[in-house]
């Protein structure tokens, strides 16, 4: 993304003073050099603050005491300019009062009032970057680390302040914070273009489809459970219909499904103008026998349920006992860790590894301990197998208990339906009015049952959802994301190797692996040994790989993403030369003089590398360097401009002019 720093502006609290306006070159390396305590390092904090930072890192005292507003002018694509100014926070942590103006020509106002807040500015920056509004969590609502990418997440690729530029553990700005580190890990594949907007849209659709599918399946399961519960009522209504003489059909079998009952019960049609129903002889006895049979089955199932519960309790006790024993064995293994070390050191000698004396008894006892250790390991494996077996058996028993309980409930519902509930109902059993009323209720219940049991629409919707889910999963193949990520990783690693070779950094001839998941580098030697960045030692190496990595990433984004990257196209390095002579301003001995001359050569390599970065990126990348060193360090290289030299006591030898003070 074309997003370069054109101006940094400071508005004075004293209206009699002129404002400070530092104008940057958009196409070359900008160097601000000077002595200590001049305000150089505040440049990064000012730019970050104006770009919506949640904290104000601008130094207190002179800079904040004398400045009313801090501002930047950013050049965007197609020649547009964006002026962002933010009020000095005073006694607050930050100020949310901001001023924003966007136009092809932006004049710097001397006075103005806030016209936006920080959230509005961040929203506009998100829009300029073209960031997706979709999150990265495929299963649920995206929050925290998996929430959508924001412009504020991307500044990690733009700033390298003093405490980061040569840090052995932290490669990117703000990732010394756990929250920001995890967020950057999440969005890195998106930044590199491995995860595209269309991919995220499909994943968002997939997330919504899965929600719908879960809801429909839950509804279908709920309906099936209710239909299963209705089976007992269907049985009792079927028998009643036969008992009332409304249905001439066979007595039900135990293995009949609900559809069989429904098909028979649909034949029950009676009105007051039709002949009186005739009760089939002997049906009352069969109903009574059916009730007796169901009660017997209930007793048998209750006994079976008792046995299952008893077995389940025993298995659970064994499972808990086995787990306790397993933990005990693990503890024993922990206490015997050193046995292997002793055995290794005594296998080739009879001498004690501590005092060196010859002692055959110790060797024999160590051998016994080794045998005991192997026995404990074998017992541990057996215990683990037993634990798995017991867990599986407990789960099987739990399912059988649930099934038995359900069967008992169904039997009880059927018995309740067949048995008269009170004496009044019993006396009116053969009453013609009761028969007609039962028939009418039965027809209504059958209609309700059929309507509720008609799952064709839900089934069709489920099938369509599953087809679309399968279609998306096939089109948004994770392997394609991995291929794009592998390619990005490889190209960035090649870029890093190129710039590291200019620095003559250690390990640059090894295979360099850029690890976006852990936000670091690793180095793989020819013999296969892998070293992490923090293991290679030397502040000079850390600094070289920090610069190489950042310019390498920007080169990849500018070349491979062809301007579609959301990352702003500028980089700021604060005093990378600190690793060579942080405390020494001059040499006192011949040896120190030689070391200083060698350090000067190394400092020049910093500017050689960033000059080459401007050239290789066709000036699409803007680099700002804040330094102590003088012009000798970069005078041999193209594309470098000394923007400010803050030394001596001149009026403009500081970020804050002496006239302001």
C-alpha cells in the first residue's frame, strides 16, 4: 500500500512560536542524525501516536510540555494527502481528540479544532488499507486474537525503535506484548496474501452454514425424540380403537414401528350418521393381558437397569483406582530419571562418576535399578491399556442405562394409556358419546403427529447445506493456503539472505527459515542443526537480521502483492549503529582504534543494505533512519539524504527549537 510519511508537524502551546515542520523525502532513505537528548527517537512515537496508538510514548517534560498538537501528513495513492493531528494528552494517558483532513492538496493549518476521535481515524485507516471486516475463527464468533485485522496491527512492520532493532527475542514492534504477538501470528498469513479476502468470505459463509446445519440437526433430533415418546400413545390409542370397535385390525406386535400404527389408525372414520361401532368379542381380555405383559416387561427392565447401574458403579471405582495407580507409577518414573544417566556413565567403566574410585557394587546396583525402571515402564503401559478399556466399558454401560431408562418410560406411558384413570372414565368406557369423542380426538392427533413427523423440508434443507459446505471445503482447500504460505516464506527468506550477506552477518550462508508462526528466524546448517535467532548471539547479528527481515518482508509485499498489501510502505529504524559503539565516542588505545575502524566499516554496511533496499524496490519503499553517526557512514551510497543534523546549540539543533523554550 502506498502510504508514506511526508511531514511530521508539532504545533506549539505558545501561539507566538512557529510550528515545527519536518518534511521527508518519499523516495529515498531519510537520515536524522544528532547527539543524545535532541528528540530524535521521539519521531517514531509521534508518528505512532498520530496513527491511532492506544498509548502515548512521546517523552514527557520538554517535548510534551511545549507541544499542543502532534501531526503527520501521509501521502496516499493517486497523489492524495492525509493530515492527522492528535492533541497532547496532558495528564491523561492519551487524548482521543484528533483532527483529520484528506485531499489532493493539504495545507497545514496553524490553528484548528478537533473534528474526529481516535476510533473514527482508525476506521478510516482500516478503510485506506483495504482490510477485510471478517475474522479468522472458523468455528465461532471472532474475538480477541481471532478478530479482524486492523491498521493498528500492521504498524509492527513499520517501526524498529531502539529497544527492538537489536533485540534477541523480539523481532517485530509491539510483539513484546503477548496480546499483540498472538494477534500478529493470527493475521500474518493474511498479510502475506496466503489467506485472501475471498477465502475469508468463504470461511465466513462456512461458519454461518455450520450454524444453520447444527440448528436444523438439533431440531430434527428434537422432533425424533418427541415422535419416539409419542409411540407409547400411538400404541394405547390403537388398542383403544380396537376396544371401542372403531378399528378392525390385528392386535399390535412389539416390533411395530409408528408408521404401522398410523396407517391402521387412519382407517378410523366415524360420524353420528353412521352405524354404531361393534366391539370385537374378547378384545377387553386382550387389553388386560397386554397391560399385564407390559407390567411384567417393566419389572424385567427395572431389574436389568439395577444390574447395569451396579456394574457401572463398579467400573467407575476400578477406573478411579486405576487412575490413582497410574499417577503413582508416573511419580515413580519421575524419581528414577537419573538411573539412565548413571547407567550410561558406568557402562564403559567401573569407576564412580563422582569420586572416580573403582566400585563394582555400585555398577551391580545400578543394573538392578535399570531393571526396576524397565519394570515400572512395562507396568505403566499395562495400566494405560487398562484405563482405556475401563473408560470404554463405562461409556458403553452409560449408554445402556440411558436406553433402559427410556424403554421403561415408554412402557409406563403405554400402560397409562391402556388403563382407565378413574372410576368415572371406566363407567363411561362403552358410552357412545365417549366413543365419538375419542374418534374425533384421534383424528386430530394423527394430523398433528403427521405434521410434526413430516421432516421432508428439514431433511432437504440439511442436504442442501451439506452440499454447499462440501463445495466450499473443496474450493477453499487448506493445501492451497499452505502452498501460498510456503512460497511467501521461501521468497522472504531469500530476501533476508541477500541483505544479511551485505551485513556479513553470521549464519547468512546457512539455510535461513522465516517462521511467521513464531515471529522469528531460524538457521539450518549443512549438518542439519537448527539455531533460533536468539541463539546466534551478538547484538550486531540481531540488528543485521532485524533490518534484513523488515526490508525483506516489505520487498516481498511490494513485488509479490503488487500494491495490494495492506501494510504501509515505510520503515523507521532508530539507531541501529548502537550495537557497534554504544558507549565509546573516541579511541584511547591502538587496539580500540583498530576496533573502531572495523566498527565504522560495519556501520557503513547498514546504509549499504538500506540503500540497496531502496534500489531493489524502485523507490516504492520509504526508509527513515535515526542515528548518532555522521555523514561518513552513508556518503558512499546512493538514495540517502541527510534530512536533519541536530548538533551544537543552533536554534534548530533539536526537535523542540530553543525559541520554544
